[in-house]
């Protein structure tokens, strides 16, 4: 029976998901006793989807030696409206600094407080001429911690999971600051999924790597609709160049 193969390419990563659907009369597995959706289960599913989306976004748009910022407040902790205004002002001024050197700012940012004092996390692209001194000057509300981003797929996964976890404390409450789990610049490139219908005979328990990539993760199981699925992640081999066809 045919199945769907969905592939998303983002930076060094290809993520492939194979799954059956009722449309192609795929066999269901018996429903487990506790598999009915609950608010807690749905919250976990939504959080995982957010982590997946952000992980791919980071893989596509950010590289080694980009800058990871933690922005905190020196004195009085602002309320939600003031914090939102502060990070918006910071982004605007930082964007102006990038424009002055002929570059464009890319960023992903979250704001959270929950059990901690309110603070902001932000990942920005590196540009020659934008250093710690400029960032500290532009963030005029308190302290700024600036770290180099590793840029590898594992770094993107860890950061995406952390940022989504940071927002989970207040995202579904009236205390949330942004309407989304994170905010990002308009010039971010959003990875697009490619789908194709595949013959059932091509389903492999151990997927075959694509040329120029190695398989990093393989997960198989039963999804919420009781259909079998398989997920695997491929990472581009450093230095691999696709052979050119002879003309």
C-alpha cells in the first residue's frame, strides 16, 4: 500500500518522514488503551511541533559563529508591555546598525519570565563590524551576555528545544508577551516540505542514506492516528560536492 514521504531540507540537514494515511487504505494498528488525546498530551504534541519547526528554521538560517544573546535588566523588572516595547526598540536599533555596514539583520527571539525575572533570548547572524561593544551599547536596559553559536545540527536542536521550553511557562497564559512562541525577522528563509506518494515496496526498516549525507537519527513507531511511521535525519558530509554531469 502506498505511503507518503515528506522531505524537508534545511541547511546541512534533510529530515524525512514516512507515514501512511487512510486515503491510501493503509492498515491501522490496534488503538492502545490510553491513546486518546488529552489536554496534557496535546500540549506535548504542540510543543514538539514547535521544537521541530524552530529547529529547521535555525538550521536553514544560522551558521557557526553567529551570536546568541541573553538580555536581562539591571534594576526594575518591567511589565509585559514594557518588555515587549524594549525588545522591539532593541531590534530596530540593531537593524539600523546592520544597515550602516551594508548588511541585513536576521534574528529569532523569545521573551520569558515565568519563575525567573523577565529576560530575552535572541540569535542573530554575524556581520563584520557588529561586535559585543555595539550590542551592549544598543541594549541600554541592563546586562547582555553574548556567546558564539556553534551552528551544527545538534546546536540547532538544543537551542530550539531550550527556547520553546522557555516559552512554555507562559505561552498558553494571559501573561505571554508575544502572540507567537518566538518572533523572527521577515528575511528568514522558511524550509518547505516536499511530499510524494511512494510504493509500499520501497519502505525500508533501515533507510538508505542519500549521496553526500549520512544518517544521524532513525525513529519508527505508530502515530496518533494509529498508522505506522518512520522519521530519519540526514546530515550533509562536510566537504562533499555533488559530481558534475559531463556535457
